[in-house]
C-alpha cells in the first residue's frame, strides 16, 4: 500500500446543541439548504465529539476518508502511515492525532455563554495535556444580521460569587450585563485563550481552530429552545468547577482588541501569490494558522503536515504528478512527506492552512 499524496476530506458534520449550518449545506450543494443541529464541519479531525444523549454515535467527530475503495477513519490511516502522514517526531509525541481541531462553524443563533479550560487546568482536573485555547477566522456573516458580534471576556465583571448566583438563578440579563458586543467582520482573526468567557453571535460563519478537545462549561442552560441536560452544563461536575475555570478580570474592548485580535503578517511573497501568518507562537504554542492568496501559482513547502480549507475562489492543487481541482469549501490534508505543493488558479483562490504545534 502507498500512503496518499494528498488527503481529500469529505464533509464531517457534527451535532451540536445550537442550530446553524445553512451555509454549509450550500457549500455541499444540498438541494434545500437549512439550519439544523449540525452547524459544524470538523476538518481532518482526530477528536471525538462529546454529545450527551448521542453516545451510540461512537465515532462522532472523527473524520473519515476514502482509501482503497473503503471509507476509513482518518486516525486509522495515520496508524498505517504514521511517518508518511504525520512525521515520525510528531507521531512519537502525539500518536495518530493531528493535535489540533479545525472546524467550519455556521451559527444561526448566539451560542451559549461558555468557557474552556487552560492547559494547566486540564492537567490538574481533567487528566489531559490539552486545554481548549481556540482561534476564530471570520469568513462572513448573514445578510439579515445587521451588527454581527462576539462576546469575549468580561467587560463588566461582577465577581465570582455574584456571577455564580446569576448562573444558579439563570439570570440571563445579569449574565449578559457582564459583556459588551465586539463587532466582527469578514477577515477578522481572534485568539480565545482558555478561561476567557465568550460566545459567538448569531449569523457568524467562520473557521475555528483549537486544541484537540471538546471541553466546555456552559453558563446558560437554554438557547434556541434546547435545554442542556444537567450533566452537559459543567462537564458532569459542580458549578464551582465551572467557576474555577473562569477568568473573572474585567477587560475593556480596547484591551481585548489589543491582546486577542491578530493582525496578518506576510510570510512568503511570490510572483503568483503570497502567504501570511494569522496565528503563530506570538499568540499560542498550541497551533498556527496561515492564509495563502493565489493569483496564478504559489509553491508551498512545509516541514510538517497541515490541513487546508479553500475559503474563496477556485483553482487546483498539484501534489507530485496528481492534480486536484479545488473550489470554495473544499478541505484537504497535506501529509508530512509531501515535498512541495503547488496551488494554481486562473483567477484567484484563498486558502486557510492549520498547522500542529511545533
């Protein structure tokens, strides 16, 4: 058997507690695009989804690919070709895992106010070496949403005890009074460190990259008509567990933009395109994110595997002697042993790349 030269990734829609996904239906050319409880597409995923009540779907979250005429979990192919796909050093440290989780996310409603653990919190309380620092690359917003936004950090913290009481009483007005809406638009990039309370607003379409876990405490128990089961609110633990996870500092919107808004930096410029850094070790050591803009042809060499998402335009991807046509919404994984990849377009093509920790 020969390892794949490029791994094309089919849709991998994952059930969530909130509705959305109409735009993902359009990308998949479904005849009647509609919002549902499948608002996310997990890309090159080696992470299991945690969905209480759906335990029978034992591989939910894991990406599957076509290989030798069969549909197989991506993790299994990585186990067969660990050095070729992941690289020997990465495989020795992390096993058959990308060590990041990449998603399309298309929200129809505002998500629950929530928080995720830091690495140190996960090590102490969750027996995990990964927390859930994440990053957002905003791709667009729905036309009917006039002022798209996210919540990120407390602008008006009321302190742990008062916030705990508000959660226990589900005093949504008081909970939301801790936040100001932070406007977002296509092209914005944010880093969201573990511990920072946050929520994505309605009508936001984005790429999300994070540490490879599905850890979250949710501080609202009902959104969009769906009531979270008790065990799904605080990861099966107490409210004090959730409070211990949260950063209660007040942070102004100006500080949020200064600390967590990420400006692109040109990494490589060629005659037929350019590559920019969106997220790197200035922001987190957990993953990195780049963007390639192709005008005609761009050659990419990397010292690691990476996942790619075509976020605009169309073109083709040349890997060895194989040419793969690429359109907006297409997803792929470039293995470690790929010597070089050439991205080509007769018009323009934009691609977001996600890399594992160094």
